[in-house]
C-alpha cells in the first residue's frame, strides 16, 4: 500500500470525519477535544430546538446541540441511543458538544485538495470547503461559525454564559 506524501507539515490538515443527517462532514481535529457517547443532559427551558441541554463533564457544563438540527438539515426528530456520539469541540476558549449520527474516522488531507473554498466563503458560512478523499466528498465544517452563532453567541436573545452557570452549579 502506497503512503501519501506531503510537501510540508503545514500543508496537511488532520480531520475527524462524521455523518450528520446522513451527510458526510469533517471537522479540524485541532478543534476536537473528545468524542463521547451521549449521556444524561440537563434541559434548559425556552432554548432553541437544536439545543438539547447541558452535559456535566468533570464539573464543567458543556452546551450540547444536535448538529443536523442546528444546520437545518434534518426532517424528522432524531432518535438517540446510548451509542449516539457527541463531538466535544473547543474554539476560542468556548466549548460545545455536537450530536452527530456516526463517526467515520480520522483522515489527513493536503490543504491544496480543498475544493469550492471561494463558493463557501460567499454564502454558506457554516462550511469552509469540500474535502474530496477518493469518492467520498465531505463538507468541512467551520467550527468557529458554529460556536459564534445561535445561542452560543454573545448578545443574542438566548445567551448562555457557561462560566457563570458553572459557578452557580458549584455553590
């Protein structure tokens, strides 16, 4: 089996591949802290439908969202099992858990292989490009935009200050 070679380390991206609502996607591994099975979540009243609750991980509350619902690409209510994965992400010192359908694995991609980058910059801010590995194209998720928008963003109607909530829960 031939091994891939790259020009320099900086040209390579490590990506976690997954499916959400049956769509192949990937996320930069540098933004992923853990992948865990779904666990009990603390619900928050009046939260958006994609916000599934708070997960207590070692004394730290982490907001959990259904990633497909967040993107508006799901038609029916998701059924979660004990095997449903959550991808824990951290960007700009903010943490969020993304509920997805399944984890496909880790892949290394040369940045020069990213496609449709300029098209995604023009309108679809939740994605950066298309990663085309073999016959399996996947959407490259813009993790920063996911964390900066919706209820996780500052100054929104449903703003959730996780640091304050953690201090409150530790009392």
